[in-house]
């Protein structure tokens, strides 16, 4: 839902589990949760392009390092979601060097 875009990557904001039964009766996806997306925002540049079957166009969403939505633009894509991370670990020099060294192997 486009109403959820602003909260998508903020910490503790996207949990849909309200009671125990929600775990077994309505949990039918293993997608990213808010806490994971917030952590990714802290480690890299997060962009999400998403479109549901009822949307007329996709949304290209850009988040800052704190999980705050900084840009939401219309985009063209099929139904689905693509999560992109650029400059992963750039803010942690040691992790970034190790990541780049292993990525080249």
C-alpha cells in the first residue's frame, strides 16, 4: 500500500503480528520486515521499486540512512518488488574492504 511507503524501512513500524494466532493463520510471506530494512538502510543506500496488482504504476522509493523515505516517484515495472542496496558496508571501512575482497573472488 502506498500509505505504508513512508513507514516501510523505519524500525519497529511494520510488524503485522498483533496476537499469537497471527503467526499460524495469516503469516504467508517471508519477505523483508521493517527491522531488516532499517538495518539495511544503516549499512547502504536502499531503493525499492514495487507494484501491486491494483496499482496503476509502480513506485520507486528511496530511503535515507535512518529509514526515512526521501523520494517516491512513479516507475514502470511488472507486479512485484525489487529491493536494491548500493554501497553496502561503505560506512564501515573494515567490513567494506572485506566485502569487496570476497566479491572479487
